[in-house]
């Protein structure tokens, strides 16, 4: 194998007898390099957006969420509290009570999903880092209750946070009543001040508002009932494994959802999109591989005399095949490294200098296209390219191996 590899390396950059063959070879290598670079760039952009979406969702959703297996609410009893407090893998947990409500502020009204949470909520979510108005995520201070609104709700109501003279009124239908959202005797009512607003993304900003869980229980006339317990696990732990472990510990009365299962549709869509990207770009590489077949076929024709001499010297057909197969693989490796280097430089430049901006300034949460390199992408792209090129090179390499021994020397 050493001799075929040595000859293949010589053929890689050696000048051919006709300039057109040199040109075809370089075009073939450039096609692989550009395709590999594009493959990595597209996957890196996908990684960037995927990471951005995950960070946004992780700001709102906890690592684990415990719900009742039956019914909308359940009682947070002493046994459940004891299990959670004694679990060494749990960093923090928070009681949550969620229901639809109507907010009224100076004549303006807005239906929302009202989420009552306790003082531990900031430990299980990243909501504190998403505050756009207001110092921190705060719902209680000096005996007073406050609300934190999504920025879309805040804009719709035109609230003035920290303005005690303009309370925010909350209306919620009394349990067992089936009337519409018209403030009256069939509604429970509470008033709080607006502390601030958070910005995550429209899905949350236009839907959710937070109040202390005490306010929610008073509106719903609950004592210890909650909708869910939101849990954060200690850093470095596998969230899916912890969800399964905690599920076994709590039993069938509860349902434990990891952050992936809480957003199963989102993660399924992202996985399908990634798979589609691989299929499309692999198809492009297959098309580019036809150039490899063509360029190697031209090299085989150009090296006909060399093939005959090598056969006359006793090199077997497998050796001849390996020469041209390795020539194609070396071309792919050189092209891959060139494409990977260019892709890495462009990605680093985008990360540090923001070469490409996102259109519609001010309408998106980031100004520049997010990109992120992953070693697994380079590995998978490298494997895909080498497999495709190897298959593309097999045909001309086989043709070279089948060439008669002395054909090119015109000896009869």
C-alpha cells in the first residue's frame, strides 16, 4: 500500500500532459472545498439559531416540571415537599399556580395567562435575566404585592411600573361560573402594582404575567393547591435521566416532564430541520462528486502509459486501483481541509465582527446572524464527503485497473 500511496500523492499536484486536465482537477477540488465550506456554514448558522432558541426557552422553562397525572391542580402536601427537599440532585423548586385572567389598567384591558409563583421561582428559571423594566424580578416587598408583565402586555396596557397610585386590577371568573370576561359579581378581583416587564420572545411576552402565588390562591380560593412544581437540577446532571429518576421516586400520581418534553414539538421540529439540511446538502455533494469522477477519468487517460509500465513491472490490479482511489481521497482531504479552514475563519469573523446583519433592524432579538461551530459537524461532514468521493472515485479507479498491460506502450 505504500507504493500506491506514494504515487497517488505525486499525482495529486503533478502537472498533467494537457492543461485542460489540470483545470478540471482544480475545478473538482474547488467544488468540494466550496461545498464543504457551505455545509459547515449552514450547519453553524443552524446551531446559532438553535442555541438562541434554546436559551430563550430555558429562560422561561425549568429543567423539570412536576404535574398531576390526573386533573389540572393538585395539593402540595407535606410528603411531596419532603421528597423534593431531601433529594440531593435538586438545586431548587418552586410552586406554580397558573390560570387565565383579565387585566385592567386605566380602562385598558388585556386577557393573559396569569402565573402565580413563590419566592423561589428565580432559582428555577432565568426570568431575572430577562427583565427589561424594573431592577429585578420582584413580586413582594414590605407587605405589598406586585405584578411582572410580559413586554407585549405592558405595551398593550400602557402601564407605569412602580406607580402605586395606578393599580393593576385582576379579574378571574369564580370557579363554577360560566360567564364571559365582564367584570362583575361572577368574578374574583385583586389589585396589585406593576413592578416591571420582561422580554423573552413574543410567545411569552404577549401571553404571560406573574403575580405572587398568594394572590392566585386568593383569586381561585385555593389553600395549598398548585398547577405544577418547577424544578432545577444541579449543574452537570443529565436532565432526561433526572426526570426518569424523579418519576420513579414520585410514582404514577405525578407526571415529571423534562425541558425537552415540555417543548417536544419545538425540539422535534429542530431535529427534522437539521435532518433535512443534511439530506439537501448531501445531495449537493453527490452532484459535486460527479466532477471527481470526470477529473479522475481524465487522469486515468493521461496516465495510461504509467499504468501499463506499472503493470509490466508486476503491480497487481488492486495496486493500480488503489493509486487512483487514493488520488481521489487525497483530493477530497485537501479540499476538505481548505473548506473547513475557510468556514472556520468566516464563522469566527461573524462571531467577533458581525459581518452579516439580520434584516429588519429592531424587529429581532439579535442584530447579527448567530453562528456556532460544533466539532461533530466537522466530523460528520468529513465522513460524508470522504464516503461520497470514495464511491465517485471507484469507477475511474476500476477502469484503470482493467486496462490491458501494454496497451499504452503500443507493443503487440
